[in-house]
DNA sequence: GCAAGCTTTGCACACGTGTGCAAAGCTCCC
DNA sequence: GGGAGCTTTGCACACGTGTGCAAAGCTTGC
C-alpha cells in the first residue's frame, strides 16, 4: 500500500507540467502499453479482460478522460455541431435552441453555440470560426450567410442547414415552416370572421421569415379586394407590437390584424386594449408561432403554430443522414403549420 | 493560367480522401514549408512579407482554416467553455444563456452547450463529457454536481462555476444573487403595504435557489409574528402559479403573496384575477427575477430584480482571471438585488 | 505434444498543428 | 568586402490519440 501510494504520487508529479491525465500516465500505472489503454477506451477493440480491468482501475485512480481533441484529429472531424443564433431570449428562439440542443445531445452530438447578437459583419465570420473546429454540420437559426461561405463549407464536407431562412441562390439545406401557407390561413381566418378593414404588423427587421409572411398575407388579402394597412418598423419585440397598435389604430378603424410573430401580437393586443377596443368583438387579432405566452390568460391568442419538434426533427435527420455517409442532394423541406384557435378572432360571420 | 489551374486541381485531388484543407496543402501551393504556413497564421511569429502574402493567397485559394483541434492539442486546452443548463426556454434561463454566450464570444471563448433537460443521472456525466473537450471552465446553470466531479475538474485545472446554486461542501466557484436579501426585501415590502395574511408560492422543484428564497421569506414573515401559507408543488411554470392561486386563494383569504419566481407570479396573478380579487387593492403580489414579461401591460409585476449583466460579468471575470494564470482562491460572490416597483403591491398603509 | 487458428499485444506511424534551434539569409556599418 | 547583429527559414520533435501489422500468446483438437 505504501509503495503503491508512492508510485501514484510519482506518476502525478510526472505530469505536473500539464493539467490533464494522459493515456501514457494510465499505461504506466497499469503496467501495460499506451496502446492497450487506447484499445480499452475504443469500443470494439481487442483487449483482454485482465488488461481492461487494470487499465480501468488506473484510469479511475488518476481521473483519466479521453482527449476528444486528439481523437478528433485522427478522424478530421469532431462530434461538434455549430449552432448560430441571435435573440436567444426571445420566446420562439429560446424554444428552438432548447429543443435543438436537447436533441443533439441525445444523438451523441455536442452543440457549439455562437451567439450572433453582435455579429456586425453578418454571420460569415462566425461560420469561419466554427469551421476551425471541424464541425460536422452548422445550423443557422439567425442571419443569412453569403453563398461564398456556404460553398466553402460544402467544399469541406460540412452541411449548412438554414432554419426558417431561405435564400434560393445558396447550396445550403433549408428547413422552414410553411410561412406562405400560414399567412394564407391567417388571411382566410380573418376574412371568414368578417373582417374587412385589415392590417398587418411586422417590424423593421428585414429577415426572410418576416418579409415572407407579411407579403404573403398582403397578397391574400388583396386577392379579396382589400388593401391592408401595414406596420413595418421597430424591433421584433413586444414593445413594437404595442406601438403598432397605437399607430395603426390611431389612424385606421381596423377590424382585423395579422401580426407576423406572436410576440408582436401580444404587444399589439395590450396596445389595442388601451384604445378601448374589445377583442375580438371590435377587433380580431391573429399571430404566428404559438409561443408559450400566447396561451396565457390575458391573451389566449389565436395563432398559426409551427411545430418546433418537426423543425428539430428535420434538422437532426439531415445531420444524421450526412453522418452515415448517405450522400444526399440538398434538402429543402417545408413543414406544415396549423391554426390554433383561441379567443382573439371572432367566430364566423 | 492553365498550368496554375491544373496545379490547383491536382492539389485538391491530393486531399480528396480528407475533407479539410491542411497547412501542407497550402505550403505546396505557395511553394514554402509547412512551417512557414504555421508561422503566417500564428500572431507574432516571424515571417517575411513576401512569404506571408504567398501563403495567404494560397490559403484563400484553397479555403484553408486552421484546425483548432490540432492547435489545442499542443496547449492541452481549447478555448471552449462548457455551459450546462436546463429549462432553456424559460424566460430567466433563456436570458442568462443569451447574455453568457454573447459575453463568451466577445472574449474569444466558445460556448459548448450541454442541455441538462434529460440528465436523469444528474449533471455529472455531462461534466465528464465536457472534460473530454479540454475546456477552460465549466459554467453550471442547472443541477448540482457532486463534489467528486468538481474535485476532478479542479485536479485537471478546470474551474467549475456554479451560477445561482450553492453547495457549501464543494470546491466550485459560486456566483449567486442575494436570494436571502431579496426575500427580505419582498417580505418587508408586503409588510409595509399592510399585508397580514400572507402566502408564499414555490414549486415542487427542490433547487437551492427556490428553497432558499422560500425559507428566507418565511423566516422574515414569521419574525413579524405571521405564519405564511405555503404552496410548494408542481413544475416551475406559469401553470403552477395559476394553480397556486386557485389552491391558496380557495382556502385562505390572503392579502399578500410572494412568488419565488416571476413566472410563477404571472400565473398566480392570472389565477387571482379569476377569483374576482383586485390587484393590488385586495391582494398584493410580488415576484423575483424581473423577466421581460413582468413589465407587460396585463401584469406590471412588482418584483425583485437580479441583475443578469452582473451575473454574467462575474462569471467572465472569474474565467479570465484563471486564464491569465492568476491563481485565485475560490470565488464566492453574492450579487445585490433590488426592488422593482410596478403595480402589484399596494402603497404604504 | 504439436499444429492450426484465433486473440491479444506493442511498435511505429498517422493525424495537423506550434515551436526550439541551428543554419541560412539579410542588412547595416566600418 | 567583411564582420556583427538581426531576421527568417526548415527540420525535427512534441502534443495525445487510433490503428495496421507483425509477433507473441492462448486455446482447441488430434
């Protein structure tokens, strides 16, 4: 016991100049080769039960953890997946990241998160940085990467998956919810409710999702011979929805409004309450996303739901197909959306 | 041009069996040694302007990105920081992750996010996994790691920083908001408002933060000779707050309630509205956290704010001190909180 | 006991980078 | 032109792991 303790102390001193225990340290304590240590920690590799036991004991004693960086060097790839997102505290985005990071871990993948909140030069520099970690894939939840950086990713065998952003001139995979279909659902629902003086609330953000929803809704309403009033300035935030209510309802006698996100809609509802209008009797309001707060008692927002689990499932499926060497062509997936009827839109006329 | 194009094509084929461009590829195209390539991409290393230019041109042509995994192998450390969190879509946690990931990136650190939502064996296995990536530090926002894994981290030179969780028997750094002081503020504010029939709403979660707030508040109220009614079941969610309102207000005629989180308080407020009580005339409600939704028009919740930027700042400061080799003793930091007066607590009696 | 076949082992190399150091190269001054 | 001093360069090694392969070891059947 004394000799054993002295040996362990000596081994620990031997690596004092570096922090982490190496396979070499374990091999010395276990009295085997470094190769045996490696084989013990490599599933399916050949090692005798006796050696395996001695190695595991030594590893436990020393607190050895395989160095994934070194391991990844051999395969030229890590199990990292880069995830680029901004506005991570906004309800919809927070939910998306929650579910995606959960699903990645479940599949043995690790999430390298890059917050694009202050990406003044766009997301390209972030993607360049991610590439240096030899990730398997990159999921872009915010920002629109230029095609040059996407081409570079593809050249390096790294899939880029755009979530809810669609740029038709890139080589990236895209997985989006059916914004056009959702906007049509919203338009039809308002028309069905008898609304004829209609508004649409967006924000100052020039994101593809918001523009797509606003334009599609506007087109549908104009097909019915109505020219909707438009609000499109400010941040994509609750406060903007409230400002839109005061702005639009001060100058228009609207009876139906579509907000391109639920967060805008919740602010709009609170602003509309301040003008004395009754919801939905005087004014119907419909949103898009179905964030948790939309179901809260003061709101009970009627909205178009995009399924977070469908989105996440598609992202993971795309990554896994690539991982299993099944070369696939670009994925362009449009996920269905559905109407969630609550209390902010009148029943049929 | 033709010869140059042929040479580039040949170089690309040479590495066809691996995805990423290496420094060796760049060196061949630029006609220099691989060492020159390395020096070109190492700040402060000696390389002539001519060689530097040729290397950079070749790197751009081939799309070369330094392999951070290999680079980290030399230093036995990456610039990764492990972040462990659960309930990432809850407003408070989402905000914390948003700010932390933003600040890490700003400091040249990368966020390795591990979602602990389904960590049935606690967070220790996640921390073990993180250690394999040779991270610089680990920030734990959810879960209570056992001291054994924390000791292992320390032995490997990895700081573990617990945020808003305090276990006095561990070697981890802890950065928490002043839950005791905040609970005292809430208690005093309700007493000052003249409340004498007081309740406290927690959840079924046995997290240190919630227990601490509930117990501290209860102690303060009992010092005033009042025995508060307690609710402590269900998830830490809006719906639990609503259930607590129905449960407590159905059996108690309360005039003041402290909810240990804002999310519980918002649900409680909506549940209280359903019982016909006026806020704050009949019933004062105070929360803890100051999430964005607390300022929304239907709520305007009076609450105790913990400063997210202070929390994040302390975490980053701790990581950076460690990075700069300034060996410091354990950090135990308690950040001040403050009362945010809105509309849910009566004025003074 | 011996041969055949299977399992296990350690050596030496690879992976992609940074760096110490000796040698080569360059610049400046006398 | 030569010497001194500075800059630059490429070689060879390190970092920590996985693996091909030849050699060693083990097991089974005759």
